[in-house]
C-alpha cells in the first residue's frame, strides 16, 4: 500500500473501532465472557494452524538472520497455545470493572454524587515478536469494554493473522461486533504513524517492545501513551537488616531471572552491614556467574569486583551483571534511587519501623517494597489477574496495568429535581 | 530576553521546581497548612499593593483597547482579595490526600499489596486574565505536595507578580522551599513553548483559558495535558417526565448563568411530551431573552423558534441561545449526546427507573446526571473542596479536578522476606 492508501485504510479501521467501542461500552459482562471463552475455544481448535503459521514466520525470521533472542520470543509451542487459552479463560473469570459505582455520597444540596467506572474507548496496542500478545491484549480490551486496534510485529505476521481469525470467530459467535478487535493486516511502519496520531479514533496507545519502539511511539504520538521505559530496580539493605533475609532477597531479586524489568540491577547496602553481607552474597553471585561492579568501598571488600562507572548506576543490564554501592544512610540510599533509578520498583530490607515507613513514602517509584523481592512487581502477583504491561509513567496508570488501567471513571449525579 | 536566554531561564526554573518537588513530596500536612495560612495572611496584608498593581494592569489593558469581557475578568476588587484569602484557608482545611494508603490486601504469597497516593511532581499551569488563579493554583499545588510553575497572562502581569511575592513570603515563613511555587517573570510566548516541552522537569500541564490557548498547548505539548475543551451540555426530558421538574431543570441549566461550561446548550425532548412542555418552557426562555433554535418539529410547536443548522448541535454558545431537538426515543437522545456533545455534562429528567439506569451507563460524558441541573458539575458542588479545572479528557482525571487530580498512586508492597 502507498501512504494515501494506508491513511485511508487506517481511517476506516479507526472509524470501525470507534463504532465498535460504543457498542462494547454497554455490553453485559456475560456476553463479554462468552466471547472470551469462544475465542479460547477457537484458538484451541486451531492449534495446528497457529503452529504452522508460526513455523512460516520462524523460517522467514531465520532466513533474514534475525538474532536468536528474537526468534526465541517469536516461537509458539503447543504449551504456548495452551497458555493463551488459559489466559483468556482467566480474564473471563475476573470481575468486570465496567459500571462499578463507588463513593456515592449525598451532598448538602441533596444530590448524590459518585463515580462510575467506564471503558477508555479505543486502545491501540503496538507490539513486537511474541504472538501471544495478540490473544492477551484482545482479551483484556474486550473484558474492559474497549475496542482494540492491534499492530503486531512484521516477524510474527502469519501467526498474528491466524490468531486474529480466531478472535473474530469468537466475537461473531458471541454476538459482539467483529470489529471490537482489529489486527492490522499491514506491517508498514506508516500504519503505526497513522495509529498514534488518529486522535478522533484512538484514546490511548500501549506500546510493548524494545526501547526503540517505545521511544518512537512516545515521541511521535499525539494520543496519551501508557508506556514502560527502563527497569533500573534497587534493593537497599539497611543497617541492622536480617542477614538471611537480606541475602535471600538480594539473591532472588537479581538471579531468579536476569532479563525481566523487575530484576534488581543495583544493590545498595548500608556501610555498617556491608562487611558482613557482601562476602557471603557475592559468593552466591559468583557461583551464578554474575559479574560484579561496585564503588570503591565495595571493591575493597570483594576482590572479584571491578570498579563501576557513573554509567553503571543508570544501566538496566537485563543480564548477569550487578552494580553495588555502599551508602552511609537511608537518605543517601533514597537519593541514589530517586536520581539514578527509573522509578520502576525498589525494595528496602530492614527491621526498623521508622525507616521502612520513610522508604515507602520517599521513594518515588511505581512499586515500593519492604522486605520483599523486586520480582513481585507483576500483575499476577499483585492480584490484578492479568496485565497489559507495567507503566513507569505517573499519569493515569502507574505500575502493573491490569483491567482497571484500561478504564476511566465518570461522575454520576442522582437528584430529585435539584437546581442551583 | 532572546530565545537562548529564555531557554536557559526556563531550564533553571524547571530544575528548581524539580528539586522543590522532591522536598514537597515528603512534607507533613501541618507545614503545608501553615504555608497556606501564611500566604493567605500575606495576601490580606498586602491588599492595597495588589489592588494598585491590578490598577496598573487595567490601565495598560484599557490603553491597548482590550475587550470589556477580558477587562472584567482581569479586575481585582477588595472582595476578590477576600475570596483568594478564603480560598486558601478552605484548601488548608481539606484532607491531605498525600500518603493515603488504600486497598492493602494480603496475597497468597504472603505479601501485602496496596496503593499509596503520591504527588505528580511538577505542575505547569498556563492561564489568562484572572489574577486569582495565581493564588488558587498555588494553594492546590502546595496542598497536593507538588511544585508549581505558573505562567499567567501578560495582561495581569503586575498583579500576578504581586501575588507571587505573597506566595513566596508565605512559603519562606513556613519553612517550605521558596521555589515550590514559581511565577514566571516573563510573558514571552516562547517561555510557554519551553514549559510545555521540558519533559525532564514538568510532569503535567494544566492550561486554563480560551480555546486558542488550550488548542495551542495540547497541540504542542509533549507532556501530558489536563485540559478542558468544549462544554456542549444537554438536558434530555424523557417521556413521562415530571412537568414541573422538567421545566425547573431545563430553565436552571440554561439560564442560571449563560457563560459557564456546564450550562446546557441543547435541550432534547421526547416527542410524546414535547407539546406539553415546550410552549411553557419556551415562554420562560423568551422572557429571559433566550434565542430559540430548533429542529423542524420544535419549530412547528413554538412559532418564535428559528430552524437550527447542523452546526448548532455542536456549538457551545456561552450565550442566551438554546438549540432544541425533539427525539423519538432514549436511544436517539443518547446517540445525539454521544455524537454531537463534548462529553462534558449531560442530564436526563425522567421518572423511569430502567431508562435512568441506561442513561447513566450509556452516556459517555465526564458527568452524567439524573433529575439534576447540569450546573451542578463543579468541584465545590461535588465536595472536592476546590477545583483546578474540569477535564473533558478520559485519561487520568475526568470531570472536575480537585486535589486528587493532581496526584497519582504508587503500589506499596509489605513483606516479611518473601522471594519468588
């Protein structure tokens, strides 16, 4: 398609999504749940087709010499199909957030005023590689009463189209608008440009993928974006922290998985406890092949450590590397986290009530923890049931974004003829 | 200043605001309340200076031949000063939203997960004419633990600077950072351009003023904007509505004040009740010099009515003009409101339970009402205590924006050593 055609195509997609969103906003929970189970059934039934489409994608990707990490993310297995099915059934079991009324109170004028939860409208989701996002995102948008426009990565084109067909089948079977979820059938970059600027048709954009994608989308979008940037997460081991707990949390936060956004990248440790903990902890790290980079004080304690640069404190390694800094106070720890961190997830290990309370209040991150591993920052662990992503923004949704992040609230007023 | 100087100046302002916001985020309520009462005292004490500065502004404005409506908005009286003082004291009496923890629940893993309300950080407010906004906005930002950068209109320059001095005096006296509220001392348009693009220093922009200002700010900002666009509000009088209540609400919603955003602009009325109500209601409107524009069915009932054009249904008159349309069903009314309206405030007058319930759910506006005048859409009437504006956006804050709209929530996790 040329650019004029793409614009026309996207405007049509946008208009259909807007129309569908008006219907979706008022549909009863039971119909949305039927749609989710129908989509799940269709995906299960078409497993072979999905795997075959994915095989085509994988062959193309290998032919183009794509890097192996990307090919890993692209790969769909029989287990992956079951997970998609399971995910949709889980979403159908979640409480429907739409229409929920809260804080309905009488005012002196006699009116009652409260808030009702409503869908955002049309959600544009731009993602890469993992084909399961097509099913997950469709499920979350349907349950939250929104319409969705999905734009998957070109490398997953065939598989995404196969999943899209299952989604449409489920929507039609349940009597919901087929256009409630539209998966773009072009992978032209120009289509993304249209999607993120169609103010009249799209209410929010959720980019999911590498930093390049997210940067492009946030720079160019003129629609609000719910985005996740870096995950430079910290654990701070406070003076007088429990030794075993400190080691267990610092180990888990770094090594349970290296490549996730809620993995700790920098360990801060109080100077009074550093000599006791660092040798034991670093032995564990070294046994797990974690590279150690530290400030000069840490290097003086652990000889395998190399000196960290200023850049290290700002880096999300997503790899078996850790930076370690010894601090002389809670103030210095909070200052480090707020200035070098990415406002994602940070945890203190402490036995001290007052310092725990201060850490919770003063650390400016989407998740702030006491005596728990940063790895808990996750929609499922938080009980949101599912997540569309983790937001590092402050506006609208912050932290793991579940169904509620795809909704808004309107005021409702109940009167009996009041005037001003 | 030239553009390079303005950029340098704004960067400095931004950096100071960011620093101040870090302090403001952790300050106890009592100190914020002391600051608010000190600012109020300083404004009261300096009444003469404020009125004299305002006199200078008024003279300049008259000299430049500014329109009388603008000069009206610009004028500060002794009563206006008292209102500012009263407003600040009212804000100091509001509950501090910051640090409030909600929904703290145990998860199967043993961690407790909840949400803590936190300031947004730095709020940029761009406004026109009315000098009282300087005091109101400062008060709301201080109470919500934010730092503020205020950019008032050039026509109110002297008065804004005089108020700014009182704000600084109050901040210093209470031991809060003097830079928690900075009022720009330049009225160069370039400064606005910098303010709305300094992503690293400003977290949200609130434009308050005419549509030109709001359009420019939303088009050019690369920071989230909490904005208010049109107020094309509707009252729908349903089949079988109470006659007296219908007339009372439709009268009040249109005529109590013509120039406010929550004034009704279009009246929708069910065909079965139109003949009974329209003659009585239109007589009231005509007595109050309200111009009547209607569809052909309404024109057939009231001879003083002129035929409305397609544009009328989309217009916020802010004037003694009303458009009236007869509809044949609730569906048609909802469809009209959602497609022609501005998603601001819409009300149904009805005695029917099921249709009231449907209207509440299906109308996509920031305030949806049953049997109440649209004029109630207001922060004070809703019990928010004060408002920084009314948002017609869906993301983040919707409807009247009080202290809570200037805050966000972070997740907090309390554990006892849990790992994954």
